[in-house]
């Protein structure tokens, strides 16, 4: 299930985001978290499986679209379809907005079941 980020999830979110290659350095990771905490257009979600948060999805929302900037799954849960489930859920939440990938997220998103017109 997808949960909206709260400050109390900060350490978990940072841990999940650190699995992304461009977010491994602590200073960069802290800057990224600050963007999500301070800018309402940048939205962060966590995926909970049973009792643990195992996935993270970060987007920037515009009027007609949203861009997937971060998607990460705990390595011990990869291959279970969690990344795809997060994409399906965010498509439901964002409804008629077009989904856009970044250079870093494009390869993964090409493997996902997408709504017509996305990417």
C-alpha cells in the first residue's frame, strides 16, 4: 500500500532513496529530502508490505503531468513486482495527468504496465 511521506518516515525514506545511484552521498540525499519536504509540488510516497516500508516513489506534479524522479525498492524485496505496483497506484492517484520519466527512471518505467499516452 502506498503512503504519503511524513517527517516521521524520514530515516526510512532516506534509507530507501540511498539505493538510487545518484542519491548515495549523504549531502545529496539530504538536499533531495529537503526538496520533498519544502516544495508541495514534489511528493514522496512509501510502499508498505506487511509491517515494513520496502519501496519509495518520488514525483514532481505539474498541472497536466507528473514526473517520476525517484523509484526505489529495498534490494531484499526486488523482483516481487513492488515497483510496478507503485507505478500502477500512482497512475490511479494522478488520474488524467501524463506520466513522464527522467533519464534515471526511464529504463524501469519502460518495463511497467502504463496507461495509454504515458511516457
